[in-house]
C-alpha cells in the first residue's frame, strides 16, 4: 500500500495552518498540537527540519514560534517528502546502492519495472506544488473512509 508517512502529514498540517494566518504571524508547536491533536515531539522535529531547509523561520523566546518563509508554489510535494523522509523509493532496490537492503536484487526480475514506476511516481509528485495540495478546501470534499465490511467505499 502506498502511504504517506505521519511526519509528512504533520508537516502538511502545520503548513496549511500557517498558510491560513496573516503573513509573518508566528505559530507555536503547542498551538498546532492543541488544534489538530498532533503529538508534540514528532511535530517539533518536522518543524525543525522545515526550518533547516528554509521553508520556515524560527523565532526563539517566550512568545516565539515559526513563520512561513517560502512561497508554497515553489516547493513540490516530492521535494517536501524528501526533506522529511529522505530519498523517495517505491521499493528497497531503488534506494542508493549502499542503502539497498534487498537480498533478492541479483536475481530479481522486476527491478526494471519498479525503477520505471518509481520514476513516474516521482515525476507525478514533482508536478504537485504544496500550494496546489493545501489550497484544496477540506470542507468541500467528503470521503467515506470507513466502509462497512464487505462493501466498497461510497462515492462522494
């Protein structure tokens, strides 16, 4: 199953929250945690990563926090995921050679198709900017995420 890492989700939640505030206004980790029920330590870690990559700017002190520094039109979803998780790889064999943990690599017959799929997936993720993704109005889209057993998800 293709799934977004929780840390990526926390980062997106934080960016969408900050994006909706007046430009330059600070946001604390605690504020985001309380509003969206995110765990403090993982969220704080993600915000430090975004700060180190120039997406956010941190301000220390009793009334400190983070502010959005970069235009979200200039950051692709692929770049964002790689900042937080590292190299995008659909399977272990796609990881850089020294990181490949697959014991089947020498005899595997699907390495080439997996590499091609990975490349297409990365191209797709590069085609989506964070502003494209976060501009969607979550109230306008309703999903039935918990279909009853044996039934398929209802169409919105």
